[in-house]
C-alpha cells in the first residue's frame, strides 16, 4: 500500500518532467526552423537582387546594341540619300545643259526658217512677175494653159495605154496557156516512175499453223514481248499460215515484220531471243533509212543536208500515202519542181529542195496538234533552211499563202505527182465516201449542228449548239468523235477534230 503511494507521485513527476523536456525540445526546434526560414528568406532576397541586376545589365546591353544598329542604319540611309541627291543634282545639271543647247538650236532653226521664208517670198515675187509677163504675151492665164495641156496629154496617154494593155493581155493569155501546157506535159513525159504497188496491210507468212502457237508462247509471253518491244499489234486469226501486223508507224511495222520473219526462220522464239532480234533489226532499219535518204540526195544533187533532216527523210521510205511511197513521191516532186523551175527561170536548187522536203513532216514523231506541213516547216526553219524552202513546205497544202515562185512550183509538182494515172490507189468515190463517213460520225452526236470535212479530209470542223453543249461537254464530244474515227475508219496520217462553240446575240433597232 505504501509502495503504491510512492509510485503514483513518481509517475506524475516523471510525466511532468517528460512533458517539460518535450516542450523545451519543440520550442528549440521551432526556434531553429524560424532562424532557417529567416536565413532562406535573406538568401532569396539576395539572389533576386542579383538576378534583377543581371537582367538590368542585359537589358542595357540590348538597348545599347539596338541603338547602335539604328544609328548604323540611319547612317546608311543618310549615305544613300546623299548619293541619290548627288545623282539628282547631276541629272539636273545635265538637263539644264541640254535645255540650254536646245534653246541655242531652236534659235538657229528659227533663224534658218526666217531665212527660208524670206527666200520663198523672193522666189514667189519673181515667179509672179514672170507669170504676169507670160500671161501678157500669151493672152491666156497660167491655170488655163496648164489645164489644157494636161487634159490633152491625159486623153492621149489613156488611149495609147489601153491599146497596149489589151494587146499585152491577149498575147500573154495565148502564150501563158501554151507555155503552161508545154511545161506540164513535158515534165510529166520526162518523169519515168513506177505506179503504186505498195499495200497498207503487212502480212507475214508462216510455214505451218503450229508456228502461231510458238509465236504466242506460254501464256502469251512471246507475243506480248514482241508487241512491247516493237510497238505494234500482232493479229493472229483464222487466216491459214499467216499473221497480220498492224501499226500506225510504218518504221515500227517494218521492224516487227522483219524481226518476225527472222524468228520464224530461226525457229527459236522466246523473250530473250525476241529482244536480241528486234535490237539487231532496229539498227538495220535505221541504217537502211539513212542509206535510202543519202541515195535520194545523191540522185537529186542536193548537198549540205543535216543529219536530223536526213533521218526524217529516210523514214519516209517506209511510209505510204494512198498506196504511194512517200519518199518516192517526194523525190518525184523534187524532180518535177526542178524541171518546171528550169523552164520558167526560177531557182532550181530551191525548187528541188522544197519539193523533196515538202512532206518531211510525215517522218517526224510528235504528240502535238500541228499537221505534217507545220511540223516540217518548223524542222526546216530550226535547221537553217532557206525561207523559200520553209514557205514551200508550209504552203503546199494552202495552209499559208506562197510568197515566192518556187512555192507555187512545189504546189504544182505535188499535184502532178499525186494526180497522175497510177500514182495513188484511192479513187474519187472512195475519197468522197470517206469525207461523208467523217461528217456522218460527227453529226451522230447530240448537240452537233453541222460538220464539215475540210483539207482533203485531214480536218473535221464541227459546229455545236451553244444552248445544248457547254465547254466541258464540247471537249468530251471531240474526244468521242476522234475515238469513233479511229475505231471505224481507215485513213492515212491523222485527222484533226475541231469543235466550234459560239454565242450570237442579235437585236434590231426599230
């Protein structure tokens, strides 16, 4: 019991002592934290002051640099303004000098003009004096005498001139008809060329129908390779022991024909062999075209022809127009042009050169809209041909007016070569039928009012209804007509399709 009374006070004392110690420790710790916070606050203030000083210094530096930059730009502008001011002052001084010179010249011209006026007055006075004297002697005024003489001479000159003109016209008409007939007949008789024998369809004969399968190859790889390398269409149908080669480009068609014949003779037909043969045949055909062109140039005696022109000329060897070989036709026109030029006294070399090159555009590959005359004229002009030759090429189908006698001669020779008996295969009936077919195809489209085949069927000009067809629809109609012509008709060269859409507004003032 006594022990209990002793323990309880001790416990209370212990608790009080522990609380006091804890309170003392907490107060000490709080005091250190407050001191630390004060210290951190002082450090933050010092750091902020340092940063503000740094920012102030940087701002001053930037302001100083900006001020220096502005001063430098101002100095440059002042320098430029001073230069401009000096130039203006110099120009002003020059203008003042020129103005002074002009004033001096103006004064000189005024003096000269006054002197001329004075002399004219003196001459007029002298003329008046002599006129009065002559009128007194002749008892007739000057105007009356002048009128009488002029009237008499005019009547006599008119009568004589009319007689001479009538005589010259009659003699010229008689001689011109006779000379023209003689020149044309003589030129045609002197021309000795073969009639047309070329065909437009290329057929390759086969030893047997089994060869068709070998040409086609497994899954069609052989025929696809050949068509891709040569750019032709190979048609294999039920025709016994034959295949047909179709292509717009005659040179490619010839390459495909020769290559296919060699492959058939060799018997080894596979893609690698096809590529090898096509490459070799292409080189041979290129050599042949150059040789044929050189042969024609040698026969005609036309030197100094550029290689590009010779290459385009040689391609005409494999091209036909209505069954007529174009290179042979060009040579024929050159010969005729030289003959006619010799008869009429024109430049024979220019005439022969224009006649040979008049269809050179047919040997040029182009994706443009120009016809063969325009392409040929552009090539000749670019290669430095004589302007008369360029005009002969451009005007042989009346695309432009001929501006020299040689161009007219080339037109005439071209007509003679194309129109002589046996020159071309197409008859008048076939020609008219082709023109009618062109117009019928165009008129079958909705919105087309009228269609006209012009330039011998080389151009189809179409008038469409403005209310039914807009601009975009007109383009579609042109594409559709061109597509149907390609699919349904056979024709040489190419046909230009022109759509014309116009708006007309008519009002009457009453």
